[in-house]
C-alpha cells in the first residue's frame, strides 16, 4: 500500500517525524501513523528507531488501540535502553501511563509514572511525567496533589521552552479547576491555553480547550455560547475519528439539555450516544460516569 506521506520513504528520518507530528496535531491519525512508519523504515540508529516506535505508540494510544500502543512502547523502551537514553525510556513509559489513565487504572499508571520519573533527566520529559501524575491525581479528586504536580510540570515546561507541553498543561489545569467548581479560574486558564495552542498550531489540543470552555460556559448558564463552541469541537473530533472527545462533547450537550425540562429526551439521547462512543473507545472512566447519569450499570471491559 502506498504511504500517504508526501515524502519518499527514503527521505531523512527527521523529515518524516516532522510531517507525522503536524498530521498528529491536526488529528489526522492514520496519516500520522504512515509518516511515523516511514520514519521507522528510514531509521539507521537505535535512537531514531526508539523515537519512531514511541511516536507510533502515541498515535495508537490516541486511536484507543491499547495492545498495539503497548507493543510499540515496549519496543521503544527496549531500544532506548540499548541506546542508553533515559529520557526516551521515560517518554515511552509516559505513553503507557496515558493509556492506563484513560482506562481508569490510576494506581498502575502512577506506578509507571514514578518509575519514568527516575529515568527522566531533561526538563521537558520531567514535565511530561509530572503532568501525567497531576492528571491522575485530578481524576481521583485529589486536587491538592494535582496542583503540586501541575505547578512543577509547568515550571519544567517553561524552563524547557516547551510551548506545546505548556499548552497541554494549561488545558489540564483548566479542566481540573472546572472539576473542582472554580469556573472563573477554568475560564481564565482556558483562554490562555487556547491562545497558546493556536500559536503552536495544535488543532486537536485547541479544540480540546474549546470543549473545556464550552463546559465552563454551560456551568454558568451561557448555553448558546457553549453550544456554538461544542458544535465546532464535535465537528472536528468527528472528522478526526476521536471517539473519546466526541463522547465528551455529547456529554456536555446532554448536560445543557438536561437543564431545560422540555429537552429531557434530547439529554437522554446525547448521554446514550456518548456512552456508546465511550464504550467503543474503552474509556472506562467515561463509561462509568455516563452510565451513572443514565442509571444503568457500567459494563467492565473483557479481560
């Protein structure tokens, strides 16, 4: 099958990495995967092969292909160990952390993240690891711990001049602020996150920030503005095939409808469709939350 990359398979590996990253940030995951596979084919060093597998693992995680993601991450870790790169080891481990968190395995995710922190040496990779630890704490409602990890990760990202990481951090901190009921802080951080994501041209992240802003507007009763933002975000995530983000958008739409007695049936339809998507993506945290909303029993994934 012909690669969808605009580059020949014999192009320098870094060119494939750069193209794959642009596609990944745009949410074009199948094409990003092809570009990273081309990079793997062009790799001549252990470090390049490790990085190619790391990027492939990350895309598989975004596709909710957990087994494929874990296999590629394990290959990346093994190659990084052979090359003696602690940062690459840690970065590959962080992909597994993210996959475990999405599936609701927070204790296992924390254990992997703490091991990754022992390998990480650069501010950028330490920031990624601390960010994942903060995200796990926030999902469990331990906001004091999440604040500590988030603050340290942001310090690391600023030290590394890693704007994409900083944008991700701001999106996550805004979401945590919303979850703890601090809507104004969530909106302030959300505006900053969206502006930064736009500056680094990270469309998928930008739309995630927009989704969070919609949830904040919904919380203060600004329904029309929230619905406009959600429509924009849902369209993007549907085109990109991102089931989890689609489900989250529909969940917020359901919340908006539930606040209007005449739209109770619409709310139920939104929650039901969101639950179907979340189950297809094997996002157990979202499945349990939506099941609770609908008053049904959450189905545990097989195995």
